[in-house]
C-alpha cells in the first residue's frame, strides 16, 4: 500500500521539493507590478523542466488567492495586492511536491496583510507541532481551526466560544478546505482510489454534511512513513461573506460588518 513511504521514496520526494523550491526562488524575483500572472506561472514550468522534471499539476498563480485553484490569467500584477503561488515539481520517476507561498506584489506586506500572513504562518507551524505518529489528522486540522478562530477573534472578525464555533463550522468562513492530503506519486496521492479510501478508514469517517469539513481529504491517524501536506489558509471570499450574512449562518460567531471590510483582501495560504 502506497501510504507508507520507503526511505528511497522520501529521497525522491525530497528531490521534487528541492526543484520546486528553486522555482519559488525564481518567481520571488520575478513578482513585481506590471508582469502578467501567466508570465510568473510559466517560470515555474521553466525551472522544473530545466532540472529534468515537470510540474506536478498546472501551477496555481493568482492575485485572487480567495479563489481556490485559481489559474493564472493575462492580468498584470498590481501594486498592493497579494500573489498566491501553489506549485510543485514531479521528478522523472514521478514523485511529486506541492508547496504554496503568498507574496506581496510590491515586495512589502501592508500591516493588514502582515497580520493575516502571521496568523497563517502560526497555524502552519502549529500543525507541525501537533502532528506525529498516532495522532488523527482530523484532530490536527481542528486544532489549527481553533487557533485560527482565536486569532480571528483577536482581530475582531469573529466572536463567541471557539470550541462551539468550530463545532458549528464557523471557521470555514476563513478556511473552507482541509489542512492537507497525502503526497507521493500523485500530488493528491492515490486520489483515483477515491479520497474516502485513502484519507479515511474504519475509525475516522468523513463528515460530508458540514461546509468546509466536507472538503477534508484526510482525517485518519498518522503513521510513520506517511507524507502529508500542511496547508492552512485564510481567505476572504466575497460571495461566501454575502451568502452567510444574508442567511445569518453562524451569525453568533462572526462579525460580518468587520469581515466585509476585508472583501478586497484576497487570500493567503502557506503549504509545505
Ligand atoms: N495543489 C493543490 C493542493 O494543494 O491540494
Ligand atoms: Mn498545493
Ligand atoms: Mn496540497
């Protein structure tokens, strides 16, 4: 079963990660006002190919990080915006990597961007602290969601009891996807087997009812040799804000008036 990676496979995955990190080093230099999203995304392919590799999936690159899997457009990068790049390399023997970085187009975060970035970074690091063999990945996910919700409360965007809020799914206003997935010879490893057979088992079943939680690709207990991505994000999705505000969904946990002032923010994800 491909879930447990051998040391040889880990070596191949590390090569895929190293190539992608060179691609990220390249695009950090290319990102500036006036260049198109497609130009920057193309550099990722160029670097991957120059190391005898290819991209592990079509590069996600967008100033609209709040749109999940937003592919690069011919729009030019604009001063003051954020650019989210989610990309990976695939080695000649098909081992994949998958990383995300979100960068300020002007080279410097605004105060508001830095506040949200720091929260995402803290969530990312928190997952690394909590995750270890024997721990359910779903518990890592929800631990991150609680931390994120606490931080949103500190910014005045959320309110109420954090435990109750996360149970109700209020955090999905900001983080509507799962914390991560297995990675290997597929970037979402073995997804053709159907995610329910890969990321879940008899003990940990998916919750297909709750918005956000139904997007978890994985929940099962971690074992030594698993390779899983750690990819928290904070997004401000105008359509979701309008929808929940109009219906009053989770209104006891969210300060919609304050959240609305972030409608032009975009989204931030960090993935390793
Ligand atoms: N690159 C797709 C993902 O992060 O799952
Ligand atoms: Mn990714
Ligand atoms: Mn991923």
